[in-house]
C-alpha cells in the first residue's frame, strides 16, 4: 500500500521465491509467490513467538547498478527457528538475494524491494555481485571420537549453521593436514600409542568455494599398546604321565634359539620350585632321576623350561605324577608273611 507510509515492496506484483514452505530452501528447487500471498502464508502458517524467531545474518551489500533505475543487490542468510504449522519438517538455513530499487524523490532516497530469491552462484556472479566465496562460511563443527585403538582414532562430527550442500572437510592434527572427505567421519591411522593428539576441521562449500573457520580443537588420546605375548622358544618332546622314584629318564626338548641355553626346573602343583636340573647348557636333553627323598608321591608336577637371559621366554610341560619305584604292598607283604608264620608257630606250640 503506497499510501501507508510503511511500504517496503515496489508493488503487489513482485515475486518472492517462497521460503515459508520448509521444502524449499535453495535455488535448485523454487516456488514463486506474489508478495501478497507470501506475506499471507508467513502470517498463517509460520508459528509465532513473543521473541523474534527469524534471523538474518552475513548481510553483504554490493556495488550500485544502473538500468532504468538505480539498484543494489543484497546477499544475506535467513533462518526460521520455529516450525511450519502444517508441514512438520525442520527449516534449513538458506541463502537469499534481495534486489533493492533506489528512487530519489526531492532530496531523499526511497528504497523498496524489487525481488527476493535464493542465491544461485551461476546467476549472481557478475559486476554487481562479486564472488560470494569471499564471505566466510559460518558453520559450527562438533567433533567426537567413539573409538580409539593403540594406533588409530576414529573421528565423527556434525556440522550446523549453513546448510548449503555439499561440504568437503579437511582434517588437521596439530596444524598438519591428515586428509579430506565429504563424509562426516574420518579414521586417523598410524598414530603413536598412548599419546594425545589435537584435531580440528575446516569445511569448504564445494559449490561456491567458501571456507569456514577452523573448528574448536579437541584432544583425543590413543590407547596403550597391548603387551606382547610371552615368547616361547621351547617345547617338550617326551613328557610322560608318570615317573617312578629312583629310575633314570631322558628329558628332551626343542629350542628355536639354538644359541641360547635352557634352564630346566621341576615345580610342584602350587608352582613352588623343587629342583633345577639344567642351568644354561646349550643342549636339548638331559637325564633325570627322581630322588626318592626329595619328591613325594602325587600329581601336579611340571617341567619348566626358560631362557636364563629372558624370563618371559618360558614354557611349562603338561602335568605328571611321581610314584614309588615299588608299590607299597610289595614292601609290606614280607612283613605280613613273617608275622603270619610266627602266628602259626606260636599257635601250634
């Protein structure tokens, strides 16, 4: 209404590319609305609050152009924080371009909007609209790491703010570029174990080339390297299930480290050391005679082979038992026989 005193559009016939409908948010898919319908839809379908919920940021005014009138093109970002009353789809931040007509009436300039459209880099780069890539890309990147090993750190992040797609992300550690990706995940590899690393990310808008500021740096540590499994250079060849006291046995083994001697021990079922048969001789067998006075008859004995220079290089045999050379009944039987004979003689006399 030109007579209202609050006219901001040239007339009621101007066209606005609709952004009240959340299904439309960039120049790839547009819906034209006459200004009257646009303002009516904004009033009817967009939820209002006591506080303002539509924000305009990154406003850039470019040089003045002259056609039938003087005009200026203004670039800005727009974001609706509330919801559409019918279409329950969240709004995205959009990039908009408004063309503003300037008329000089007397000594004053009257400014009014000619159009509002979505920013399109193929359309809007000319002498009036310089390269928008010079405008910083405002986006917030939140980095997390759900998984670490002793040599890798898996990074995952979300980017909010400017929703013009696609983005490429460059991942940095301590100022050094590790790699780039269009995904929102990255696996940093070949890292030192049990060490803290500092990561940050820079986003680039592929379609326009705008670059974001570096994200906040996050510090994430790799896990400690797993302890190496004990080395086992030795293996037994002829361990028996049973050994008799007083008998001689040849105990043999294999040794992968031919230049290293072997220490051969015997331990009981509790692991207590009973005897050292070999100290460190470089050979693969030895004779052993279970001392009747040293060993008790029973189960759970083991041979243990180890490298005297490397205590972790240690191998235990299967368990075995030690028994008497002669069964106890053979020792007791003569006494029983003599006792029986004495009993018979005494009975007959």
